[in-house]
C-alpha cells in the first residue's frame, strides 16, 4: 500500500511542484471540466490566476466545489500524487488581486523591485480552501 501524506507533507509537495496542477470544476451540463493551470499556495489556500469570464470561473460561480491534482513519478515504484477537494471563490477586487499578483510573482522568483504595481485589467484569482486531502506515495510503504 502506498503511504499517505500528512498535511505538512502535502504542503511541501505542493510547494515542491511549482508550475501546473489540474483544476477540475463542474460544468453547467454536470460534467467535470479539467484544465491544467499554474498555481501557488499561501497558508492552507491554493490560488490560481486567469481572466474573469473563463469557463472555470463561470463553473465556480455556479458550484464552488472543486478538485485539484498534482503528481510526480514515472513508474509504480515512485509515483506520488495529491488530490485536494475544496471550495473555491473568485477574487476580482483590484487591491486583493494586486496582492495575489505580487505573491505569485514572488513564488516564481521575481525580484522585489520588479513586482507588479497595478493589477491587470480583467484579472481574477481562484482561491481554493481545502476540505480534504487524498494522497499516495508509492516510494514509501504505509
């Protein structure tokens, strides 16, 4: 049996995998809608950015239940994954969006003197508050 990650290990795994996760929302037709999207974590919350008005934003406005997935490995001996089920809300307030833009840029290594000073027009962030962590780590025994 694969080992389960603790909450702290889940946070470490999220932070060690900068780049992409798979965000799944529920479309208006009831089917899952999954997209790869960049992310960063602040505290327990996971954030993704994008443009207001996208399908994923419309889906969250209808149904805030979301799922995110990240994984690593290339064989059953070392595959590791984390699925987070949570509730999402949309951040469009310009002041809060600017704070998140700056946090995202810092996570990517942008120097302080090059951080954004104004929010991009039409920007929206999705804030995901985790409710359940589901994980597997085949490199460790449970």
